[in-house]
C-alpha cells in the first residue's frame, strides 16, 4: 500500500478538496475560518497549504460564518456545501445555534470546531470547560443534539472512517444535516501515514429512491377515494429538484398547491394552481382549500405548526394526510399514510399510476381575490403615515427582476413575505423559517450571493435582527460579494409586541420605547452600515425607497437602505390561528379575555388526529 505522510489536518483538507457532486463540481465551495489556539496551527496551516483547492474565507462571527455556509447550501439545493472551522471554547459554542439551524432545516454543513488536547498534557488548556464528573466532556458535546453525525477526532486515523461517514451524511437526501467533527487540537498537528487511495477523487451522486410498491398502491387508492385533495409543497420539492415535476402533477390531476416557507417558489406565483402560501401566514385561497380538503398530499414538508395552523387548519372530519417524503420520520408524522422516496421519482410514478384521474380545479375566484388582497396591501400608500412592512415589500418587489432573490429569517417580515412576495422562479425566495433565527439574514444573504453570484440578492431585515448580527455585512464588502440590505426600522421587536398584545399582554419590553431605558434609543443604522464599508442611505417614503433601490441595483458593492416603518400593522388578509399558550390565571382582564378566546380556538385543534 502506498502511503503519504501528512498531519491529520492536512489529510482532512486534502480529502475534502477532492469530493465532487454529481455535476462534477467540488462539493465544498470552501471553508470559513476564525482561528484561535484551537485550530490556527493545525487546521490553519493545512488550509493555507491547500490553497485554492479549498479556499479559506475569514469572517467576523462564528455563528455568522456558519449561517453563510448553511445559506450557501440551501441556495445550492444541497448540491454544494461549505466547511466551517473554529477554535475551541467560545469560538466553538458560538456555532451551536447555527448547527441547530442547519439541523432543523435539514441542510448540510461541515462544522469543525477545535477541541481540547487529546493527550490532556496541558489540562486545563485555555477555554477548557472542565466537567466535574466526566473527563470526556468538552463544550463540543453541545453539538451532539444538533448534529446529524457527531464525532470527536482524538486520533489521526479516526478520519479514515469519520470523513467518509461525514460525506455520506451530508449528501444523503434523507439524513442530510450538520456534521460536527470536533478536532482535538494536538491531533490536528499529528502526522500519520495515510493510504494514498484515501485521497482519490470521489463523486457523491444523491440517491433517488423509488417508492415502495405497496405504499404507492395505497397512495393511489387514497387519492382516488378523495374528493377535495390539496398539495402542500415543502422545501424537499426544491432539494429533489422536483418543482417542474410537481407542477406537471398538479396540472395533470387538477390539484391546487399551497406552499410552505421552505417550499415557496416551487410553482411560479401566477400559476393557476399555485394557491399561495399555506398556514398561519397563508393565503386565503390556499387556506380555504386546505380547510375543506379530505386528503392533504404533503410533499417534502416537516409539517411544522406554521404549516398546519398548529393542527387546526385541516377541518374536514375525515381528512387524511399522505406523507410523500424522502425521510420516513417526516412522511409518517401525524398518522400520515407514508409514501417514502424521492419527490421527483415518486410524483412521476404516482402520476403514471393515477392515469387520467382528475379533480375539478379549485375555484379561480379564490386566487383572484387573494391576489387582489396582496396588491392592495403592497400598493404605494397615499398620505404620509409611516409605511407598513407590506408596502416596503411592494416597493422592493417592484424594483427587482424575476431572477432576484429575497432573503429573510425572523421578525414580522417572514410572515409578510410568505403572504405577499411574488416569486417567479424556484429559489427566488430564501426565508429561513425552520429556526427563524434572528441574525441569519445578512450572513445568509452573503452565503446566497456566493452560491448565486449572477443574481441580485436582497436581504430584508428588521432593526432587531440587524442589531443581533450584522458583522458579515463588512465581510460581504471585503469579499466583494454584493448584497442589498433593506433595514426596516420600527424601533423594536414589532412582531413580538403584536403577539404580546394579541395574547392580552401590555406592550412591554419589546419596542424600544416600552423598555426600561434611561436614554431614548437613537440608533443610526445608516452610519452603522456605512462604517462597515457598505454604501448606505436612509429614505423617508416608498417612492424614495424605489429610487434608492435603483441606485442599489446599479452599485457594485454592498448597499444598505434604511426606512422607518410602523410597528403596529400587519397584513390582515389571509392567515390562520397559531397556538401560543395564554396564561390560565391573571389579574388582568385583557389576559383573561385572551384566555377565553384561546380556549375556544383550541377546540379546533386536532393533535395526533
Ligand atoms: C435569535 C433569536 N432570538 C429571539 C427570537 C424571537 N423573536 C422572533 S422575532 C423577534 C423580533 C424581531 O425584531 P425585528 O428584527 O426588528 O423585526 P420586527 O418584529 O420588528 O418585524 C424576536 C425577538 C428569534 N426568532 N431569534
Ligand atoms: Mg423591528
């Protein structure tokens, strides 16, 4: 056996640089790194040595760079991913939230936090946590519940099994999620004689499992028995590259489609059978059909509460769920009839088996009325009151072309975008709503731009999310990956303030002006963004916003536009109840009243049914 002598870190980066996807493109678009003593000498030196074969990018926050990596994978429909390395201790734990985000969204990312010395010689090394009862624990154990595969590399040769296993997880459509390889800092630097064959280029072709024939037959039977079916399109439709197949399926069989946050843009917004968004932030058209549906054909969705209206949306007494999913875990939820396999392959086989079976198309008036409501909400306001989020969305949409991508994650905007954004093409809508993580937006926008450099990437972000994490705006400037950031300043956590009031609470500790501050807040977002190198301007009307968007589109570097917005209104059309528990006892009448309404609403909930 021919061997080659390398350190463990050198072997790892060399291995990563020769993994390819089915398009013969390197699977890893690069490696984000913030160095500390836990990775600079071992992994840092190795990354320097591998050069452009696995390019290294420097960022400003470990969570942020992991968000960028995850967004890159999502925007690539999981065909490509990135590695992310941190030091030990705080650098590592800064990345735990991002791991959870990738885990929830089933997105691939390779996380490589440094870990304490395997030989324990310097114990406790700087930043070692020291568990009092278990010497094998380091802070990296925090990654275990939020990783699809976790390993600790405490000997160089562990990589011989760990790296192929990592690749198998990252490229498996059903198991896909974050992989964490906690890499002991002394081991990174240890040499080993590696078999040369370990570094042979390898191609990972995603498998497309066909359905089990009994499950397929049962699904055909269920569809034939149904009278008013509806399709839910989830993120899995995109990851299976099944958007066109789903559209064909819907049209051939006359079934309307409601889109989840991750599924949105599966069908063009103006397709007759695209009924719009579904669920808590859903379109009236999709929700009306879903309420009466006797069969819910759930394609590639986790069926989270925003999709199911906390399991109160589907009201038909005999309704069934058909769970078409690559993962049995998701396809079997809530007593669904499972139909496990690749969405594209399964939809084709299902369609063939259904033959000419066709339903009466949903009433087109439902969609027409909904689009009229969207157009009303997003129209330029007359008068000079503060604009709503919806009006800002309208202006941003009007200033973009069909290839642009909107990016968002938390606050009031995701719900508004879900209802109102008109996506013409798949992947034009990138809202992280599995973890809905404040601080994903700007870093995520950077990752999207790295995956799709030819397309305009527009990040829409609230003041709260901007304040939580904005430092990768500077990274976008320095790396030359232009993003447009539209900052909606409503002086606080507007959506949580609305939720607080809707659950009977007093406006308290959400808006800047109802918090215990001794100095009124006056955050200058324009100056802040400009200080990081972005071109920045503030606008004071919807018309000015559209003009600024023209300048932003013409610019070649990252651009920030700030606009003051009204924290109170949100789009009333559409939507559905969402389960947020209201206190059972309170001295406040408004809470007691909200509790009564809550108890009434709970009667529609059908958990487990
Ligand atoms: C990391 C994180 N912390 C807390 C929350 C809960 N949360 C959801 S939205 C929100 C407020 C967001 O404020 P902003 O970005 O200004 O948007 P707005 O609600 O004003 O539209 C909070 C605190 C969250 N989603 N993520
Ligand atoms: Mg806000």
